[in-house]
C-alpha cells in the first residue's frame, strides 16, 4: 500500500470530486444540447418542410403557368399557322386575281391595240400619192338618177325586158367624216301613192367599201319583147303603160377590201374626202349577200300584149315562147352568196383632176327556196348548177382642190339567176352629179391659236 501525504490526498479527492461533477454536468449539458439541437433541427425541418411545400407549390404553379403558357403558345402558333395559311391563301387568291386581272388587261390591251391599229390604218397614207382630208365638214348639192331593169329569158332564147322609169332625185347633203345626211326631192314622180321604194347607200373608206341596196317595186313597163325568134314591135301605148303583173322585192350588200390603201384612195374617186396626187391602183376582194323575191303573172302579160302585135293569137298561145302556155314561175324566191375579186385604178390626168374606175367580178351561188333540201347543211345541198357570175362596176370623174369639189360618179350592179328553163338578169345602178365645199379645218391644218377655221 502506497502512502501519500495528506495534502496530496486532499488534492486527489478534490480532483475526483471535480471530475464527477464535471461528468454529471456534461451529461446534462449534452442532453440539453441534444434536445436543443433536436428542437432546432425540428424547427429547421418544419421550416424546410414549409419551404419545400412552398417550393413544391411554387413549382406546381410554375408548371401550371408553364403549361398555360405552352398551351397559349400552341394556340398562338396554331393561330399563326392558320393566319399564315389564310394569308397564303389570300396571297394566292390575290396573286391569281392579279394574274387574271393582268390577263384581262393584257387581252383587253391587245384588243384595244388592235382596234387602235385598225383605226390608225384609216389615216395611214403615203403623202406622195394621197393628200388627206383637211376639213371636218362637207356640204354639197347632189342629183341622183336611179335605173333598173329585169330580163326574163326562156331556155329557147325568148325574153321580155321590164323596167321602171328612171328615178331622178335632188337635194342638199351635209356630212361629217363618213356620215352624210340629206333630203332629196323626187322630180319625176311627185304624186301621192307611189309604190316604188328604193334605197342605196355606199360607204367608202381608205381600207374598205360597202354597198347596201333595197328595192321594192311593182311599177314596171315593158321595154322589149322577143317572141318566136323575132322581136315584137308593140304599139307605143303598150310601152308607156305600166304593167302591174310583175313585182320585185330584194335587198343585199357587198363589201370589199382595198389592198393598196396607202397609195390608192378609193374615197378620192367616189367620196371626195381625199385627193389622189399620183396615179395608182389596187386589187380588191370581198363578199356579198342578196335576197330576192320575184313574182310574175303570166296571164296578165298575155292579156296586156295586143293580139294583133303577135299576129295569130292562136299560134302564139300554142307556142313555147314567153307568151305561150308554159309558165316559168309564179313566184321566185332565192338567196345569193357571192365572193368578189377585182381591181381599181385612179388616173390623175391633170392637177386636181381624177378619173377613177373599178370593176369586180363575183362568183355567186344562188339557192332558191323551192329547191328540194337534203338536210339543213348548206354543203350537202350544194349544186354546181347554181353557180353563176355577177359583177359590180364604177366610174367617176372629180375635180377637187381640197376646199371645193365637183364631179360625177356612176355605179352599176348586175345579178343573175339561171336554170335550164329560165334565166333572170337584174341590172340596177345610180348616176350622181354633185358640187360642194369643205369647211372647218382639222386641228392639224389650222393656224396656231385658232380653235376654228373655215
């Protein structure tokens, strides 16, 4: 046994006591520390839980917001796609409409250019050959003589010629460009009840010419009769009396194109609107149509001719001539279709003087209503025997110094209808004598500063 001093023992005892106290206090402190730490951790856990829940709620809200935003974006994208699709369709429609408008405009512009070019051709001249019209208006006095004749001829050469009296009219005319208006007084037939109706209109331009005609007449006189291979000389009163057993009604037109219209002026010879400065000619080509309705009372014709004029009436009645028992037709109704070709020439034989001539030959097809039809097709019913030649001729002499003009123009038309037993020839025309003047200069020829100049 080890002996230690008393003081040392006291010190050791004090140290052991302090150690035990320290251990006891440390355990308590540790317990309190643990409980505090646990409380802190619990509070932190609760706080973290709250924060987590808040964070989780916030994340959920953000997700909902993100989903909402995404859906909105999708809707916006869908709207954008729809808008883009609509915009594209509208663009395509607008592009198509623009293209169609461009097509329409281009087609319309082409048509307008063609019309302008066609109208421009009316004023396209070679000024070395043609002097254009300087004035807008025309005034003239004109005398018109109209004549007409029909010949009905049998297959054996017998025929009768019938024609009305020459019709003479006169009166003033005023014109602007191609349009003429006038009033004429018929000099040789002033009584009321005249049954003769006639109308003639000829339109002459630089490029083409057109003739319109209409006739309705039953006041004919017998001019010549050829019967049984000899001419019958009838009493004077027979020639002077009107034979009302013959009635004709017909109308038609023919038109023709002037090929060399830049150097050859058709109006210079027949319409006084331009002046031909140098001689020139041009081929012509065109077409025409005519509608005829002719009726003949053969019994009236036999009664109209005196029996003594034909010798033995019985022999005449039994003959095969015009006055015989054979009747060629009571009513002849037919149409005529024609193709024209010819030539026109203007001869400038002195200053301001012009002599113009024109002749066209037509190949015509005559189709009578009484002929049997196979069907409604024109070409299936075609017969070469219906082909025949017609013609139109003109001649004119004119003096024109661009201000004053005077002259004479004659035109004649010849149309035929031919069958084995009968031939019908119709000739009609006009002779015009005129004098006049031009007024109202065009802007191109007016003095500067003047809006009107005679």
